[in-house]
């Protein structure tokens, strides 16, 4: 059984922010974003796209209150 890899792509692409870790579930990825979105926004990330094994699941989703 293969395990999916869940990651976030930051918008605009090329934003100079350390990439998030790779997650083993969508839930883990979304929980992490819930804790990290303010830090990302302060660093210049304007939105995020969720990827599963490199394929777009949803997004870009804006990072704003």
C-alpha cells in the first residue's frame, strides 16, 4: 500500500519562505496550515494550494483574516 504525500505550494510561486514539511494526510496538512498561516502571510505568502502527490487538490486559497 502506497502512502500519499500532501504538500502546500505557496503563492506567488517562488516566495522566499521555507517550505512546509510533507504530510501523510490531508487532515495533517490542513491542521498545520491552521497554525502557520499568519506566519506565512507575514513572510509574503498571499495564498496556498494543496497538492496530493504533486497534483492540485484545491487552491489557491488566500491567506487573509
